[in-house]
């Protein structure tokens, strides 16, 4: 049996997703990461349609890959023309890449309506393009676009297009559910029909998620014996996206027991998923199966107490297998068991029915109603717990701040912050500029505090997020600011909420400074 | 054949999702909306575990529903106790709701590890709780928690738990894939096993999405003959969420041809999905199948030119069937055909290879590199096109602005904006306060412009979104601000990008004012 291959098209089909855009440097980093992860084929772009992709192919060839093959993507030649003179085919060849994926039309309707040519000419386009590339000693994967819709509309013609690609020497026939509307049992039936005609050729599957079934359709195809699965990391792609490899890979390995990735590599899954979402500059979907921040997160009281007794009560796999982690949430649905479990993490030893726990719970609920959220703001939550238990210590007191943002004509904009803070009974003033009002506040506060607490120099703000809370009320909506900070040892999140974005940012900033100071102070005590 | 019923648990299981939280008022509005949409059962909460839910049940009974039945959720009685004295069961009864869903344990491992009781006692708990509630003339749905895992671990015991619920008179046995790890062919096989034992009883399916297969698993169960599908709107729920009714409902109706909702109601799908995401205060997932903003959005050049020829070339259904709409994107992947198609929407008539189109394309690409995004900011894009074609008209000129945010001690924070603007060659000053710096700027700009252009009074800012662009650089990250505005006729989006959030907001604000003025000016001309 041929080994199952994973074919990633994040850089080509994935980049068609709304809001997805990769720079040249991003694409090179992604290729290296996918190779390290163990992907077999990495489709990188379309040299015939995109000048940026041509430059990229020159660069990618310089990378030494340990595992993956690079693929270039393109279409069959244009109707009524010579393959060797086709600009798209020439661009594919001049990219100098070993594996070429050629898509052609399987659906008679598309041949007539989109290509505006005859059914006969389309068969020639497929045959001639594939055989021309094979004559240049390329590995050729033939993508049968709209195959399932084509098969339903005109089975004989759809099969004939595959036959042409096969006769021309294609190494794999990949069946595409381009519009993403096919059902799992249709996939099963149609692949059965194809296998009856081409019992020996290697088949692939390429699905889209328009009916929310792309992952199921891919798995069903594997059960039917296809040898290649195409998809994208995080399911990026046009409309509702492509089949999500971050779900397919662990399902294949952990549920279907197809061990084509080593165990160590599967543990990279969460990292790969988040890395690519970072480069795509898209928020990582929290409830994404296997890799999301919430995928193994427990919020309901009953679930938490059961998971504390035995993990597999509410988890289908061990999160470590895919490099993810279990989390217990602080939320209005959570009861004492959550607070106890969290407080234990901070070295605080509460007993059940402790009045302090009830006090904290009441406080958390009140703040949550105001728009605070401690999911992701563990730093602020820890300060809140310590304030309630007398373990908190004040390092500075804010007297006032003033932020000025001024723009004159088309000249640069100026942001300036004045901060007055009491430290050790002494009043301190400072003024600082910054790139934007929050950065100016950050700079001003540091200007004072670093003189007293030089360890703050190690602390950096790593991330800054703004969430508008009540939609539908324009510029007076409440905002929640989440700041992530870190030093050489830890990272922590802090939160602020206000109708005023400057005030919300200030709260989160102050919490972050306090968290750092308290953490270092406690360390010295021990 | 019994008609298929849709059972919504957004308000109970959905509310366990990370970041999901509904107020009492939200929950009542959601019940009305789901009833109007045609949902058969609406599970509303757990009166035994949550005092907020008890109050809610008193309120919900006052609503006159046209269609749906309200359900209360609870567990079987506690081990070794009397059902009639069980606090949870009493709370369920005193809620006074007609339909009660009771969950019990099917998996022997759970009975021992989580319930910490005997297998025998668990069977009694199921039987006695269901029959007690039946004796009170309730409709009882029995949720067999972890049924599929339980069946795989100990088939006989799992079936015995169903038998007890059935003997006790349960009206429906709902099989739950609580941990969300089951595969579609396992669902098929296990439901087959259950049907062999209980050929006549009504079965339900309740799946979770931990392996990204919840929708497929629900559809497979319907094919196997279950009569009830449980799920949540937008797939909200613990960990990776519940089965997404927004995908299941259109799949059932449009793909499996099960017409249990009228056509008119299916057209509410997108609205219902967005309404509930609004109340849950969660961003609506753009690539969500059927209902997402991107679900019928075309970005790739080839797709756009094909869709312009014939819609169904790259769409699996007509978006209007589910109340969604087609969109054509402006992006770096898009070529002339996109700009031509967009410009047509604004009444501009370009020809192919027009140098103005090339100029606009160059401009869009440059701005996109700086972080602008015109997906969702059609207002700003239209201004850009009109500037390039001489159809733009200036209504005011900004000379300068200054924003001051000041906080003293714990007192309220003050935001004040000073704006200087030239209108008709006349210099105008104004100062205004606001709830936050952006609102102050908005108020100041209106303070001047409404005197000259009273039609601005009809314009409202509807939504304000902030996106931090380059993650990983703390408070000096670039931000992109998206503002949505509207008047009595239209809504439009505008965008601003800067390292300074005030400047980015200002750009989007000014574009919004200009868009409104230009729109009204053109209307007068025609």
C-alpha cells in the first residue's frame, strides 16, 4: 500500500482566505516550519499568475529541506493554443520546481460557462498540459477541479477528464470538492465509482468547508483509500476555507491510527497552528479543535470537579499529544472548585467554604458584569486574589495622569503623557512622549518607577489587544484592553475596562507593573 | 415517520463556551428569536444549579411562544437518596416547565470515577428520576451522557442505562458524544446497535466538536433515523463547542431535503446567527459556513471572473436561501476584474486596461502594505476611487486637532477635544467633551460641521472596532480602526491605520463624514 501523503496548500489556496496575506519572508518561514513538522508536499504559489510568487520560487529553492517537496500550482493551457507556448505553462517551467500541480475542469457546465470552450478541447487541454510537463520530467499532480459536482452532473465526462490526465502520465489524480457542498456519503459513493474505473492509480482528496463537512469528507476519502490529503493549516482559504489540516492530521494519527508522522512531530501541531496564524496576522480561533486555546478548557463546575478527579472524563485525548494544554477557567459559571484550583497555582492554600473564597467569587462576578474577563488575564486575577487575602503590597500610588495627542495639518502627530506618582511617600512627576498615547503613558510610568525598581527594565510589553465590548453604539462603546507582558522568566496577562480607551489601557498597564514588582518581591522573600 | 425536531441548547450548553455569557434580558430575547425562527425545543438552563436560571424560568413563562417548547435541564438524583427529596429534582419541578431534560451516566468508568457510586445504583438513579418526573406529567428527554464512549467501553451496561430510561417512560433517548471524539462511522455503527435493541423509541443526537466532526456526526445520525438533533447557534459550547445548528439546519434542509422549516424561516438563519453572536458579545466568525461574512465572498481573480459569468461556478448554494449575501473583495490578489466590478457598484464606468484602474490598483496595494484593509471598509474604498477619478469633492479641511485625557486620583476621567477646521474658506474652532477621546473628537467635529451640513444629524456611528496589527511589540503596535456608520438609508464602513490609535480613529471618522456628505451631494445632482 502506498503511504498516505499530506499536501499543504496554505500558501496558495489558504492565502485566498479573507484577511490572509503573507509577505515573502513569511512564506519562507512557513515553508521551513512545515518541513520541520513533517508535511510531505508544500504548495507554494502560482508562478503564472503572480509576479510575487515567481520571486518567491527563486528564494525557496535555496532552502535545504529535510523532508518536504515544494510544489508550484497552475492551470491547464488556454483553449485553442499550443501548450509549449502557453505563458502559464512557461512560467511553471521556469520556476524550476520538481513537482507541479495542474488543475483542470471536470464539470461540463464549467467548461462551457467559465472556460467558454468545447468539452473536447478541454480534454485536449488536460492531456496536452500534463503530458508536456511529464516530458520535462516533472512529478505532476492533477487537480480535478469541481470533480464531485462534475460527476453528479455528467459522470461519463468527469471520468473522461481523469482518464486523460491518467493517460498523459499524471502521478496522482486529486479529486476536488471545489464548492464545498458535497456530503460524506456522496464522497464515499463517488470515490467508489472512480476506484472502479482506475483501480491502481494514486488518488487525492481536496475539500472545502462550505457545508462544515470538509474534515469529515477528507477522512471518509482516506477510508475509501485515497493516498493524498490536501488542506491548509487552520483551514484558511476562500469563503469558508479549505479542509483544516490541524484537525485532519490528529484525527488520522490518533483516531484512525495512521502513523505517518512521528509522535514527536504531532506534538508540534499546536505550535505550527499558532505560528501560522501569527504570520497570517489573524487571531487564533480559540475553540479550534485540538489546537485552540479553549480546546481543553473547562468552565462548567461539574466538568471541572470531574476533570480534577480524572482527566479523561471530559477530554477525548490527552492535550499533550498535540502540544496543547488543559486550562481551568475563572468565570461566572465556575464555583468554588475553580477558585480553589486557581489559588493553588498561586501558592495560596484555601479550604472549601473559606469565606475568602466566597468574597473573591463575588468580586469576580461583579467585575465580569462590568466587562472584565480574567480568561487570559491571569496576572490581574492573581492581584485580585492577593488583595482579598492580604498578600498584596502597594509599590506606588497614582496621583494623576494627563495625555495629550495633537495633530497640526498633515504634520506628524505628537503624543505626550504627564504622570504623577507617589513612591515611598515621595511625589514624582514625569513627562514622556511616545508612539501613540498608550506608549507615552508606558514610557512616563517607567521614567519614574525604574529609578526605584530597576528590575522593571527586564520587563517588556509583548502584546496589546483592544476589544470593543458593546457593539452597536459607535465611539462611546466600552473597551477591554488586554496586555501581555513578560520578563526573562514568565509572561502574564492583565486587563482593563472602561468607556475610555486610555483609562482601560492604563488599568492594564498598572496591573502589569504591579504584577512584576510583587512577583520579584515574593521571590526575594523565599 | 416522526418528524425531525431541532433542540437548541445555546442558553445552557452554549453558555459554557469560553467568553460566552448572557444576561437575563439577553436570554429572554434569544428565546423569542429562536421561537420565531422555528426551533422546536429551547433548553434554557439548569434551575437546580444556578439561581439566575430560577429567576429566568419565572420570566420566560410570561412569553407567549408561537412554536417552541421550553426545556429545563438537570441531572438524575444524587446517589443513595430519595428522588422526591432531591434538591435538584425539586428545583426542576418548581420551575414549572413542561419539558424536562435529564442527563444520566452511560459510561461505567464515569459512574465509578466521577459519580463515585455503583453501576447498580446509577441504573436506579436513572429509572427513579425519569419515572418520578413522568408521574408529574412532564415530557422527559433523557440525555445519555458519554453514550458513545460508554458503548465502546461496556456496550451491555450502556444499553442497560437506556433501557432503564425507556422503561421509566422517557419520551426520547438522546445519545450524547459528550467528549466529542467519536468518528462518523462509529456513530453509524453504534446507532445501528441501539436501534436493534429499541426499534420503536424516539432517539436524539447531541455531539461536540472536539474532533471537528460534530456536524458530520449529527447528519450521519439523522441518516440513521434519529428524530431529534441537539446543538447550539454558532456552535457555542465548552471546549471546541457543540454541534453548530447554523450548519446543520441548512444542510438538513438544502442538502438532505428535510423540509421541517419553511423556506421563509431558513432565510432568517444568517440574522439569527449574528443576533446571538451580538448578544453573546463575541465576534461573528467570518468564515463560518452558510452565515459568515466571508461564506460567499470571492477574492481570487479567477473565481471572481467566473462568478461574474455565472454565480454557481463557485457557490454551492444561493446565499439568499440562508439570508446571506455574495461579496467581491478588493485585495492584493485581485486584479482588474475586481476593481471593475466594484467601480460598477459606485456608478463608475471603466473599461478594461483603463490607466485609472491600474492607478487605483497600485494605490490599494500600497495602502494594504501599510495595514489598511478595504474588506469591510467600502466607504473608504469608494472615496479612494473617487479621488482617483476626479469625482471627489472636499467639504472641509482639517487644520489641527488636540485631544486631552486627564485623570486625577480616583475621580472620573475627562476627555476633551479641540478641533480646528476650514469650511468654505472660514476657520472654525470648537471644543467638546466625550466619553473617551474618540467620542470627544466625534462630538467636536460634529459641533462645527452640523452648522454647515445639517444632514449630518441623521448620521450615526454604529460600530467601532480596533485591531492591533503587529502582534508582539507591546504598546507601539500599529492599530487599524474600523468604523461603521449609517443614516436612515445606508450603512458604510471606513478605515484608519496608525501607530497612534487617536490618529487611526480620526482617519476613519473623517472618511465617514466625507462619505456621507459626498453621497448626499451626488443624490442632489441626480
